[in-house]
């Protein structure tokens, strides 16, 4: 299942438009904050689908039966671009466990690339709900590799994916490779990819816009 949060107008579509806008992108703090705000909204939406339990709590004047999360999710992000989106979700799932993966495009001299995944730090994942954040779901290659590593590390109860912008091609690739039970939450969806695997119109390189330009490896 795929949820496009821009399919109906809300503040999300305003923030995504600022993420795309070259007149706004020069303000790195604003770019990071818009990703963070998007993460907060998606965390709230995902929380509606998580298991809960009813617990009696004591107030100054009596007791109340409150609905609380039955368990905390594991928030996993793909370094480095995913950090602001991850932070937004962590603002809301403030007791969640965290996991980090370094998956990146390793470019070849002919312009093609392969996905290199060299590092993962994670709590136990068996029977846990895992929420993976990556701002750009382009080809889907790095996300599929990350999901496969997650499944190799444990047996999650459910996997959610959060992206600021996803491509139709990338979504189809993810579901073809790892199954449609992975639920994808997007700030918006674009239909086109360039020959080098960048989303059009997209927003550019989210990691560079958030943290500064890098050298290609």
C-alpha cells in the first residue's frame, strides 16, 4: 500500500513545495526543518495504525483509562540524507529504539552505480515494527538492499517506509522485490527518473541540500 500525503491539500504539500523550490533551497536550516516537519506528520499518521493497549493512569483527581502504544517502533534511517526526516519522527516517537544504515550510490566511471551498504547499527528487530526513513525513493535500489538487510538481521512484524518524494518506478521496484506488505508513506510521488536515476521534477540531492555538497565516490 502507498500513501501519498499530497493527494489532498494540507500543510504537507506546502512543505514539499518549499523542499522543491530552488528559491527556498538555499536556506539549509529551512530545508532540514521542512523534512523534519514532514517526519513529524508521518509519525502521527503511522501511529494511528500501531497496536495500542488500554492502561489505567493516576491523575491528581482520580484515574483514567488511557490508550497507549503497546510497544515502541524501531526508527531506521539511511545516512546521511535521512537524518532530518528521522529526527522529525523521533520528535514524536520519542521513546523509540533507533537504527542506522549507510547505504549510498558508488559511482562507476561510465556513469552507472551500485549500492554500497557498509554499516548498520541496530537493536534486535524480531517482531518489531520498523519504520525506515529515506527522503528520496528514486530507483528503490538502496531501499531494497536496506530492507533485505533488515530482514536478514531479524523478522520484523511490519515495515513502513517514509519518503519525502518517491518515484512511481521506485515504488513498483520495491514492491516487486520485497512484497506489497511494505507500506510506503510519501510527501509526494513523481513519475519520471533520469538516465542516472534521479527523480524528475524531484528536488535535487536531499543530502547535499541539507548538509552541503560531497565528493562522489
